[in-house]
C-alpha cells in the first residue's frame, strides 16, 4: 500500500510564524511578492501533493484516514468533521460525482475566504483536486460571493494557470484521473451560504434550501452525489497531505485541529484576518489585533458571526478560540467572524441592525422565518423609536424560540440567536430604552 505521507513527515513540519506570531497554513503565500501566482505557489511546493497522490495511486480510505486524524472540522460555521463528511460519499457510484466549494460568505463580519482566493487561490485549487481524486469527482464548482468581483477574477486567472500547467483537465499526469473546476458567481444572497441553497443556485434555480434528507452526498448537484466544503477546509488539505494528519491536529487542541482564520472587526486597532493555532486565548488574539481602540474598554464580542451568541466581556475574557472553549463559555466558534464592541456600543441599536439583516436575507420559504424575522425586526425598531413596551422583551423571546428549530435550514436559528443572547446578557439596556425612550449608552 502506498504511504500517504512523504519523507518530509519524518521531521517536524516547518511552520511559518511571520506576521506577529501567526501560523500560516491556508495563507502561506502571504509573505511572497506575488502571492496569487502559480509560480509563487510552485516555489513553495504547490501541487506536489496532488502529483504524488496520483502517481503513487494512494487509496481513498488512506487519504480520508489522514483527514480524520487531522481533526479538521468544517470552517464555514457548522464545524462538522471533514474526514467523516468525505466518508459519506458513495465510493462505488458509476455516474458523475461533483465537488462544490462554498465561498459564499455573506454573514456580517465574515471576510476570510475571500483572502484565500485573493492571495492563495492555487492552494484551494490543489485542495479541491485532492478531494476530487479521493472522492471520485470529475467536476467541481467554486461558488463565490457575488459582491467580491475582483477576487472572482483572481480565481478565474488561477484556474486558467492551473489548466495551462496541467493541474486541471483530462488524464492528469498521465493517469486515468480527470478533474476540471469552474467558478460560479453568486448574486449576494446570504441564504446561498447554506449548502443546498447554493446547489440550487448552481443549477440555475432560485437559491432556496432543500429538505434534508436526502443530503448532498447522495443527492446534490443535478441529483448526483456531491461533497460540499468551505474554502478554508479545502485549502487546508494540501498541508495535511504534506505533513500528515497528526501534525495538523497538533497545531490545535483536542477536537479542534489545525490553524484557523479569524476575521476580527469592530472596535479594534488592527482589524483584519489572523491565522492562528486553534486554542489560542481570546486575550492573545485581541492583543494581536491591537486591542480595543481609542483606549476604551471591552464590552462584548460576537465570536463567530451574528449567528453565534453574543458574549459579554466577563464571559469571553478567559475563553480560548476553539470549538470547545467557546462552547463552554456560552457561545460557538461559527466561521471565526469575531466582532468586537467597546463600552460605547448600544446593544439595542446593534440588535436592531442585526435583526434587519436576517429579515432582509430570509428567502421566504418557511413561514416561521419569513414572518418571524420581520416581526422581530419591527418590535426592536419600535423600541428604538421610543414606543416600546416592557412586554415586548418577553414577546421577542417567545418569537425567537418559535422561529428556532422550525425551519428547513439554520437561518431561523441564526436569526433567533442574537435576539435571545442580547436580551439575556444586556436586558437592563433594553428595559432602560423602553422606560426612557432613549439609549442608556449614548443618551439618544
């Protein structure tokens, strides 16, 4: 049996710790002069793992085994184990199988995947090609968010380079393995970040979630078996194949392997993307981002995007940035979209803005979400307009509980989470706003 690991695994992998202590895996080209070019990626050993796996005819179970050992979990928000997901694809299916990459990050505060296709698109392409080889897929699609056109063009350029160099196409490296990859331009709909709505959109239909089961692994694009992973998940695969699953797992902590991109925004001195080892203390990541701006104090953090529960400063200050660490602290990792709020933030007005987002982005397919998100937004708007009633807080809680868990996809849960968590942790601010018709924080 061909060894899945190469000779380099005999020694500890060299981890780039440039950029103030970051651990660059998916963005390892970032310090190079022309990071997105094929020449740069090849200089760093790009496509060597794809060539090796095909040349050595490494078996799919061996590759999947290493992905399982790596503890790589889906980087799009759900956190489902990637290796386990790959094992769901039917191995002996005779027809066409598909591969889909979800680069449709439309949630507020989420901007990591676009940096991968902007600065290191070839690692994503190689990761998808390795997945295609493993799962027996001949065709792949990268569904890219509709509001990042420049990055879409960069990825198209990378695809052309990869085809010209023989990394995509028919009978790759003289083998029987064929794989081609296409970019698909979305139209800015948040709902298309849900994997089955994304598949519907690829097929040219209105982007609305499907009932599950059947799951994409058995009924995906054009009714064929399909594997869907996030951009960061696929882009981690070449590193895992080079250094081994255990080396990737060792970068992080138990149940949260590897490094992870965190999009840090809000009231920090240096907002941006930071690729760090899983399990880093929140305090260290905040310091890496320059700390709270203007010398102010930390008030609250949304750790993984608005679909994850807001955390007051007291709850997150001693938390670690990994799945279990944030879960124990009362929230979740999500996509790693960390929105930081200082002491001047009015939580009532912030919730109004977030509720409007979910109301606008509901696809309208499920009544609890279609009607409930609008109802929630209008109640919060009424409070901000100075016309709120104290019973509105219980009504908002009841509404949110009746939206959550009663929709086809998770958007209903995502819309309910900020309402429930904001009221839970900052109820006095809501009560003050109702009683005085103005904010406790800014007096307006």
